[in-house]
C-alpha cells in the first residue's frame, strides 16, 4: 500500500531538494500546531464538563460561542479556560470572557436536559 507521501515527486538539482524539504518542514509544523490546538480545546472542554456538569458537545459549543462573541480565536479561549482552571484570572476585555462563558453555559442549560445534571447552577 502506498501513501500520498510515497508518491510525492522529489526533484533534484538547483536547490529543489532544499525547497521540498522546507515545504515538508512547514507542513509538519502546521500539523503539529493543529494537533496541539486540538489538545488544548479538548482539555478546556474537560474543564467545562467538570465545572458546569455539561456534556462534552455542549462544552465545545460554549467555547465556540465565547470565541464568536469575544472575537478571540477558539484555541485562545480554550487556553484561557485551562489557565483559569489552574488558578489564573480570566482577562478583562471589552466583552469579558468570564461574562461570555457564563452566558454561553446558561444558554446551554436553557436548551434542555440532554445530559445535564439536574439541580446544579451554571
């Protein structure tokens, strides 16, 4: 079985190898960043699940809403949530992350009991 990597044409001569290696290194760096970003988002979802007793899908939706309402990238919001769980304060911005998190969690709870623990405040 061959993969797309096995089928790549690697040119030779006039610095083409160097250009190809540089391109592959850039692709590798982008993939590493994507994996790291995904891990941060997953960890932040875990924080929201534990703290607010919401299902993981709702945790992602909360992060997405906060990202949209604050115009902060999703992975940055996720890192802020993780940092908060580790004892750091949430930053004060024109649209505070803390306020947006609270509103997003309340909206999630208002959507119904799908997976929510009853009797807990958001």
